[in-house]
């Protein structure tokens, strides 16, 4: 039996270590994951347990419910509101898409702000996508980014978009 050269063992261990090592999870990646979770295909619904894990248990969500009103939710209240939307709009039969159009983020120490321009729509329906801006506040706890708060605004015209989300002239 031939001995295994030392350099071969070192290279194999280094490769195995790099293959299992994960890139540090960014605040932006946490936000992107939430959008991926609430986008679902026909016959499925979001993984609400995973969505819960992205938030601080005490997280707060403030959503624009109309042009004149806002609604405030706990994480559980936001999930319940989303479940009611799925049932009310019968989107299990169509799926639902909420995708990021533009995003800008800033991390500083253990806090982060992520600003998202998104569009949401129900596939196959005649209604055009709804566009909105979500403002995320995140904190890093135990090396993981958690959403502390989301605030939502519905821009009336594209010129009202905040800096960082506007088209570059």
C-alpha cells in the first residue's frame, strides 16, 4: 500500500473546509430570502416557520393598507394577514409573486438598513403589478441578521422614489 503524500491530505482538508464554509450571511441576503419565501407557485404556500426565523420575535411591520391609512402588525399578525390574503384572493390556485426590482443596503456594525423597490402581482390576473417601497431595519444577533422592523410605502409616481431606488439618469 502506497502512503498518501502529506500535501494531498492538506489540499483535501483545505478543499473540504472551503466547501463547507459558508459565506457570511448579509442583511441584504436576509431580505432577499423573505421575498423568495412570500413568492410561491400554484398549489403551495410560504414556509411561515422559516419566515418567522428571519424576524426578531418582537419585530414590527407597518404596511400601507390604503393611500390614506397604515396598519401595524406583530410578526404573527403579519403572517396571519398574509394567510388571510391568500385565502381571500384564492391565490393558492394562481401563485403569488413579490419580487425585488431595485435594492440598496447599508450595514454598520450590528445594524443594517435595506431599502427595496418591489412589485407584487398575482400571475394570470389582468391587474398590473403593484409597486411599493419596503424599508427594513435589521440587527445582527448571534452572527445572524434578523428583521427588527419593516415599513412600507406605495409611491404614487416614479419620481417619488427615494434616492438609491430611482433610475440612474
